[in-house]
C-alpha cells in the first residue's frame, strides 16, 4: 500500500469573538479559558505535538494577544519560579521545544472558511491538519494522530467524524457517503446544519480535518453566506467535486468549551481523570446533589 507524506503543519483558527462565552470571553479569548490547570488551546497544541506535527499556525485577531503571550517566553516569571514551583510551567516549556508556533492575523471575522484561508501562505503546497481551538478530546488514539495516519494511507483530505443524536443534527455539518472500511467513508456530500429530514446521515464533522492544498482554490471560489461568512463546509463540498475526500469516525470523545454549560462539563470530566483532584471535589458535588445549601469549606 502506498504511504503518503507526513503532515507537519497544523492550522488552528482562534480569532473568533466567542460570543456564547460572554462576558467571560470579552477580554480573554475563549480558547484561553482553562480546563483544570491549562488553557484549552494548550490541550489542542499538545494533541498536535503528540501526533508528531512540528509547526503550529494560529489564526488570531489583533485584539487577542493573550494567546500569543501564553506561548511566548517570560524570563521574569522563570526567575521567580524556583524549586517545586518551576514544575508549574514544565508542560508549557516542553511543548515550546516540540513545536514552532506562529501567528497569522485574520483582519475581519468572516467565518471559519476565511480563517483557514488566511493560512495559505504559511501552509504552502502541503496537506495540513486543521484543529478548532475550542474543542478538546479524551481517549486514544487522539484525533490528530488518527487523521494523520489516515492521510498517510489514503492521500486525500480526511474529515474527523462523530455520530450525534438526531436532535443535534441541525447543529453541525453533516456528511454522507459510502463506507469503504472499518470506520472509513468516501464522502460525497456535506451539508451545514441541515434539518433532520434533509440530513444525509447522523455523522457530524468533529472539529478536526486533514485538508489538501486544493482547499485554498475552493475557498477562493466560495461565496459568503449568512452573515457575510465564508463556510469551510461549502468549500469542502466544492473540493469533493474535484478530488476524493474521506471521513474517519473518531475513536476519542469530543468536549466543547464554546458555552458555559459545556465548559463546566468538560472541566468536571477532566477533573475525574486525576484521582486526587476528584477526591477533593467529591464532597462538594455530593452536597450539591443532595440539595444542601452549606457547602464544604
């Protein structure tokens, strides 16, 4: 079986306003909101690094400096962190040694498709991984690794998929196509937020994509839709007419932080992975479930 080249670059669109997380996201980008001990976007970049990617291209806006500053060196802070406290930034320092992170400015918020299009010069003539910066995953293999490995087998754009309940179909981009292997589909349709009756399946696009450079020509030809936004879904639909596009059912579990309820759920799910932390918060959770007004101090 032919093996295609390695994916080296990841594009992370992170320029949006995060309106569903206001007022928290007014001064702090939603991608910087913490899940336990680190900002959401750090988990996303760690996922890329674990899949052996070496270059990260953040699509940012001019007003979201916090994202860039988080990954930049801070000599004064390093001097203050001594002894055991030096371990607090160990994960971030390790990450900075494994990947190079650059930022590209999206001047206007014109949709996900426009955001991805801003990366064309940084990406060049290579396939790349696209990862939404407000979505993290738990479980193995990671979506990044699963999609990169699928690309090496297939040599095409590969979209990460998850099956969603019928009542949630209208919230996502939904695909249709033919199953060609275990969890692998050759796609022929992709529809943005369809009504259930018009949906080709219940398989939703799950915030992770490998895209060939052919996507950039398709983005150039994609007309802006509702709200003046250029939809990545529309460009992928055009790409399907020009070259093969596959979908892979992801094995990891998706967690969003795009609204307060999902953000809180994600924090609880990740807290449960740490036995000591879970033990510490369980008394409070029990009291809340029992309806007690006085919480453990």
